[in-house]
């Protein structure tokens, strides 16, 4: 009898977890009013020229010149190599002038 009850409880918990993972419980929080305001936001990409030093890497440049906008590392690396195509197949040399992408967020207009 215990085994039967345990099995039923186990399958109920498994079904609840499956439904929660596939459909989620987030739609229950759809009463949030902050979604009513729609803003047209754009990200502008600018670049600054930096003179590299000994032992510097692309990641250290990104850490030294952070972005206002949260952007993924692969996207930032893609922009970096688009600005510096000569660095795709070679390492940075100390004293080299490279361009580092900097991102700014601009809000154009907001409407309800």
C-alpha cells in the first residue's frame, strides 16, 4: 500500500514539474502595469581608439571600457573584429592602435 501511494505521489510531482517547465507559472503574473508603456529604444555603436600595452587582451579592453548597455560577449567580440579585421588571425601587439566598440542606449519616444 505504501508503494502504491508513493508511486501516485511521485507521478503527480513529476506531472506538476513537467507542466511548470513546459508552460511555466510566469503567465500568472500578467497583472503588471509596467508593460503598458512602449518605448522605441535603439542601441548606438561607437568606437574609441586605444593604444595597447603588453599582456592586454580583448577581454581586458572590454573590462577597461565597459558598455552602458547589457550586450553579450559574442556580439561584442563580433563588433570588435568587424572594427579590427586584422586581429582575426593574429594576436595584439603592444603599441598597436585598436578600436573598441562602445554601446549607448537611446530612447526615441514612448507611447501607451
